[in-house]
């Protein structure tokens, strides 16, 4: 409270209306607060960190961070420039975990910088702590802070820009303006969505400068252009990669066009920016409301609304900035048609936490010495509320035991080395990114490529590999591509090295009376649900008392294997439900908006066993049961992690096919010989 008095008195001592003072004592207190909350946030993120590789963009980042190659498509030069030395220093033997840890560091820094800026703007350390803890405990921010992704660094850079602006507002000068320009320009090397803050930043500068017209003097404009150009040089290696990686000669304009196409993702960006159709707007708005409540709860959102009003009494420039920044970020996220739309609301969450902190700032009424006891009590209650949200969120986001990425790639690569076989993959992009990482760092002897790359000359590839005794191994998707393209030309023999039991077969092995929870969500677009297999599994699990669900995207049952279910839920909207099975406490948390979320790195929901994380719910069928000693077992079907068969075009295919027929197992899906 004494520190809050010092900050507030410092603010009153100056007649400037901008609420941020260039006071060494208050600044030191804000920095100390930032260090404390950043350390606490990092501790939580490090304890719940994903230990290895993940699917999707995360796997792509992990595969590229220590890899010497570069392409225009890797359009995050600042992210790689900072992450590469970090990962090389702390986790060169496990780059996936090292890059996940880098996100945790950035997440802690982002939380700390928010505490710093809110403490200075509000004149209150308690306000800064409240804002920081609300952000740190928010669901989406936490899930991005424990995997390899660019978003925590993005928000840390936003915070750094705000600190630079605050220093400039406290004492406008050209060097301080240059520092802000430099931070903002460099931030574009991590994520181009920094452009959304251009108008809010510009309006703020025009408000705090004592003579706004001076910002348009030639010297200032030239300085801004020079700094922006220097920041753009981060992309020079990506531009040069277009020439290095091109198989044909390209003119300079053609090279730049190709570079711009890749860096800005122009091939799909045009269908995504402002890509929400009018008939989706109501659903999108419903998602926005649900998502905001998921992060902060109703109490946190009420505080943010109050803070959004309160900030007008503290500082008009910061009020205008906060409202503009929130509006630009939110409108963009609402209209951005992308499969992981929830992560694009992160800047909105950042500014929501900012506003919530302002709500518990002390009064600036003249002659009032220090914050009132009511405000101090509200601030302490807010911090306690954020602490409770941390306790509540922790088990749901904990991925410290999640090794599904490694298990998936180990299954695909099992028994393959470049001496005896090559792998052709047709998996969807999320799994292939994890496979790319595995082939570079976990299974360096794995020779693989996408089947689409070799399909035109596949007969020659098979012939040449057969001549040196190497099999051609295919994922199930690649095998289907080969059959579509070549019909019965190749003998595709199911690979016994990689069994792919059906869901009903797995369920048959669950001991009767074992507690279980099963969730059923619409499968991914790439997958198809075997309705007969799912029905058979449900009948076994429920003792032929499967619930008669109405069609709904979120479905879950729980019970004891072989008996009537003790819990059943079917809902159009995400839900949370707690129940007990044989004295064991379980909680089902649906944490996604399925009509908008195509993929989620942290899963579409969670099943908790007490406070232990038992199951990450994915699209399709997700199942968890307790075995002997309370050991947790999981299985997936009709989803990305579902076990799938593997096939071989074997160098000794004729002998293998005969052996299969002799055993009475018709394993070949196509049965003709290799081409001459």
C-alpha cells in the first residue's frame, strides 16, 4: 500500500495529464513487480510445459529452429533469431522441448511487462499485479505459453512497445521516439499482425506530444522510414531463399512477388481476412462472448468493463489507445476465417486484462492521500480471484505428461531405416509437421517424402528400391493415393509391425467395472467415423445401455465398463460437468467452439481425474479408463491420434503375399506383381 501511495503521489506531483511519470522510485517499484510476476508465471508454465513435439505449426517451428535451411514460408525471422541461440544453449538434444521452454520464457516476460505498464499508467502496483495475474491465468494464453508458438513473444513485444510509449509520454524526446519506432519495427519480424496497432499507436503519439505537428517534420519522418527499413531487413534471408530455392531463373520483380506471396500467405489469406460470411456472424459473436468468459470469468469481464470506463478519468491518451487497440484486435479476430481463430483473440485478452487492472487503481481525486481501503480490498480480491483461476486452470492445461506427438511419429516410423525401407506419407499437414521434426532429430535414419512428390514416377521409384532390397512403406493415406492413381499395379501388404486395432477391439480389452469416460465430437474433415465400430464399442462399454443422444456436437458418457452409464451429456455448447465413478472424481471440460475451431493445440476439451490430467479430448472419439492401480489408459478413434494401418510395397512382396495367404489372412489390398 505504501508503494501504491508513492506511485500515486508521483502522479499527482506533475500536472501532465498522461498519468505516467518519469519517476525513478515508482519506475523501480514497477520493474520489481514485473520481475516477480514474470517469475511466478514462468514457474507455472515450466511446470505444465509440453515435453516434446506437437502437431501442426508447433511441429513445424520445432523442426526448423535448429535446421540450417530457410524458406520464404518461414516468415518469422525475429522468432527464429531469438529462439535459435536459446534452444541451442539449453536443449540442443531436444529442440522441441527447448522451443516450448522459449515460449514459457516469453510468456513470463509478457505477463511481467503488462504488470509494469499497468502499474505505471494506474499509479498502483496492486493494479499491475491484478492485470498480470488475470492474463497469466487465462486459458488460451497459458496453452500458448507451453508449446512452440509465436503468440507469447508477440504479446511480449506489444508490452515492450507500450513501455516505450510510456517512457515517451512521460518525457517526449526524439531519442525516446526512436526507441519506440525501433521496438515496433523489430516486432514485425515476429508477427505481421502488429499492423493492427498502427492506428492506436499513432493516435496515442499525437495526443501525448506537446506539439503534434512536429511528428510530421521531415527529420522525424525520415527517421521513421529508416528504422522501418532496418526492421524489414530481418526478412532479407527469406527473400534470398526464393532465389536459392528456385529451380528456374527469376527476375528481381518475380523474386519479390514470390517472396511476398509466401511471407504473407497470399494463397489462403484472401479467403480468411474478412472471410466470415454474414450467416456466421451470430455464431462468431457467440464464440467471442464464450471465449472471453473462458479466459477471465464473468467477474473478470465486469472488472474490465469498469476499467474501460475508469481509465478515462486517469488518462485520456491511454483511454483512447486502449479502446482503439481492443476494437482493432477484436474486429480482426471476429472476421478472420482461420481454423485456430481462438488464438487471434489473444491481443483482445491482453487489453482486457489491462482494463481489468485499471478498475482497481486508486482514486486520482485531488486532496485524497493514497488509495482508499475499499480500492485496496477490491484489488486484493481481484488478485485472489486470479489466484483461484490459476488453481482452476492448471490441471486443464497441464501437458507435462503429453507424449502423444512422439508416440504418433514413433508409430509411423517404426522399423524403418534408409538401409531397408523408405516411407511415403499422405498424412494431413499437422501430423506431417511432427514427422518432419522426428526425421530430423529423433529418427535421423528415416528416409521419407510426401507421396504426392513421387506419385508421377512411382513405378520407377519402386523398381529402383526393389533392386537394392528396400521396401516402400506407405501410410494408410498414401496407400489410398497410390490405389487411386495406379489401381492394382502394386501389391500393398498391410504391415504387421504397426498394428491398428479398432475401437471396439480396444474396448473389448477393458476390464469389466473399470471407470471410464468417453467423449464423441465431430471428427476432423480428413477423418471418417466408422459408425458400426463406434456403436459396437459403446454397446460393450455400456452393457448395451448406450444413451439415446440427440444429435449434438459435444457428447460424453462415463461409467463402469460393462454397466449402465452413470453420466451422460449431449450439448450444443461447451460445458463442464463433474461426477463420481466408483468413488473416483472426474470432470469433463469442453474447452472449444467446434463450429469455428478446426484445430486446437491443447485439444478440444479435457477430462480430469481429481486434479490429475487424464485425457485431452480431440475431435472424433476420445476414451480414458483406469486400469489396475489407478493407471490411466487412453485411446482415440476417427481422429488425428487414432491408430492407422501401414502398408508396404515389399522388395520380397511375392513371398510375403504367399505367406499371408498361407496363414489364411487376406492382407494384400492389391495383389499384382511389381512392374518389370
